[in-house]
C-alpha cells in the first residue's frame, strides 16, 4: 500500500515537472587514503596520522525555462568541520557513547555504522539575457588563480568559497563587470548585527589570444553591538601572542576589504599567471599598552602574491609555483598577516597538513585547525589531522615536473622550499614575543607520485612525500625537527 502511494505521488508531481523543466546532473565521487608518520616532527613520539575519506558531490541544474537556470550542490557523507568538503572519515571520528539506538552501541559490539549527513552547500538561480545575467542565492565564488577565493572545483579540493549574494554580471564584449551585495550573517532579525559584503568584480577574457585579467574589490562591514554578534573578531589572537600589549577587546565595528588583481596568459608551450591580494581595514579590536594604559586600534594590513609558470616540451611539463603571504609581527598593534585558500596546494605535506608542535604559520586565526590547537569541541579536535593548513606567514618556491609515459600514465615530482616571513611566536605563558625565535627556515619537501587516468572522467593518484623540516619548527629549542613522511592514494570519478 505504501509503495503504491509513493509511486502515485511521484507520477502526479513528477510528470508535470518533466514536461516543464529539464534537469541535468553532474558531480564527482572520490575516496582518499592518507598516511603520515611523525607529523609532530618528533620521531620519538611515534605519532601516525592515517585515515580514509569517502565523499560524493552531486550538482543538479534545473533548466526552468529559456534563460533561467537553478543550480545547487549536495555534499553527501561529511564530517564535523565547518565548510569542509573532505567527506566522511571511515569509521567516523567519534564512537557512540550510548546504546540507545540499534546498531550504535559500544563500538566493539557494533554491526552497522552510523548514518551520515547530506549538506546543501550551494543553491542559486541565474537569470540570463542578452546583456548579462542576474545571480541570486548561495553562489560558488572563484577569482583569478584561486589564491584567496577558491570554489573547490578540483578533484581533491576540500574547501569551498561561497557567498549568499545578489549580483548582476554585465557583459560588454570581452569585458564583464559584476557589482554584488552579499550577506555573510543575518544575525538577530531585530538587531543591527548583520555582516555584509559589498563587491565589484571586473574581468577581461579573450579566448582568441588566451589572455585574461581581472580586478576584485570586496568590502566586508560588520557593526559593533553589545551582544558581540556583529563583530566577532577573535580577540584571543592578540591576547595570547605578544608581550608588548595586554588584553584585547572589540569595541567598534569591523570594516576591511580584499583587493585582488590577476593576469593569465597562454602560448603554445608556455603559460604564466600571477595574482596579487591586499587586505586592509579596521578589525574593530583594540589592545592595551600596559606601560601607558593607552588603547591602540588593531588595523589590518596584509599582502599575498602567487606566480605560476608552465612550460611543456614533448612528454615533459614543468610547472613552477612561487609566492608569499605576509606574516603578522606580534610586537605591533597592526595585524599584517595574510592567508591563501586551503585549496591552494604547492606540496603534499607542507602548507597542507598541520605539522609540528607549534603554529609557526600563525594560521589559526584564519579558521584553519592546526593539529595541536584544535580544542574545545571534541569532534573538531579528533579531526585535527585533516589537510586544513594554509599558506600564511611564508614565502615558498615549488617546481613540479610531470613526465607522461603514454596516454594514461604520468610520473610526478615536486620540490618545495619555504621560509617564514616573520619568526614564530613562543607558546609560553606569558608569550615571549619574538625573543629567541630568530630562525625562519621551514626546510624543504620532496614529493614523488604516479597518476593513472584511463579516461577524462577517472583519475587515480598515489604520492609519497618527505618533509625535511627547518629550524623554525623547533621554536625556542623545545621541539624536535625530525623527518616527516607520508603517502596518499586517491581516486576521483567525474560524471
């Protein structure tokens, strides 16, 4: 009876939809295996980080009528990290603590796994006409090389850049201009505690010459309110990382902007791309000077740049990635730090997985989860070993060589050398500022891999990585800097 009822409902409601709209499906399935030895860089600790990930992405597009498309993205099987698309960790990341649900009792007696989640990460509509397009909803946001805003379209990207926004893309030949308004957080409907984005993006694209360039200005404004919901800048960042200043407070609104530029050009055997980013504004936070009692405003003044070069000859392709993200000087009231998107990888281990015993990259303020700093929620702490690190407070040079062994096989090799921009900060209490932390060497990494792609839709990659850490990871000499190594094997199936 129930089955007949469901069939009838599908027929009644599904049949009209089939005649009035078309639905196109795309997406990808992927699984990944990760093993890392000595990710704390201390061989005597014998710590291993090993797990398997499982994830499915579905991206339906409803063609409602001519010029109106409704798009969405479903992430199936997820984990406890916000805005994370790693997927489900095999065996989950915590075991049930009670036996109230069948099949979810003590782990050693279980006969089935817990159910997993479906996350809707995108939903928006495009109204397309001859002069441009209006976009409304939660939109994937990509700009330039993906250095800062990265929509996560790669086979193994684990982060998303999205915006709840209304934007209009005006098309003028090869030039597009899109002003937009974004709502980062609505907050309480009765209070003025909203966080808003005001942006304009202009791009020039010429397919005939393979030249593209663009400009983005993205202003974020959050008013100050007594509940602290409007401006939630993390005050503990300053309170726990300097000696020149005392406690930090938020007593005004947040107002800062990202301004980015990029240029990309391709020739027959050569390509080049560059992106520059600037972060400036007022955090709305103030820190006290114990010596004078004055309160100093904490201003934002960060910079990042990425350069990509590629050259192909025969069956060999050389890619070089180099760049830097500014680091914060903890002994000034200005926050000079900058961070890339976690999707922007230049090596297997370095700037990907949280390494070492201290946050030498000072990336925690940007929302990443270094292994030894993931605290509070136990589920988050248990997931501290995922590849949630990012390029911050560092300068890097990373050439990559791809040697094709035929139509379906590639050998891969990567070398990455990196230094800190600013020395790391002591974790002692009270913090020791820059004293005794003169080293900036992050060391170097060598990666070797193999790629198999039987079709354009299927990719399987296996990589071995060796990280030879520099003295920056030692801090004040309290921590080891032993060799870390690991391997990943991962496959993606697109459709």
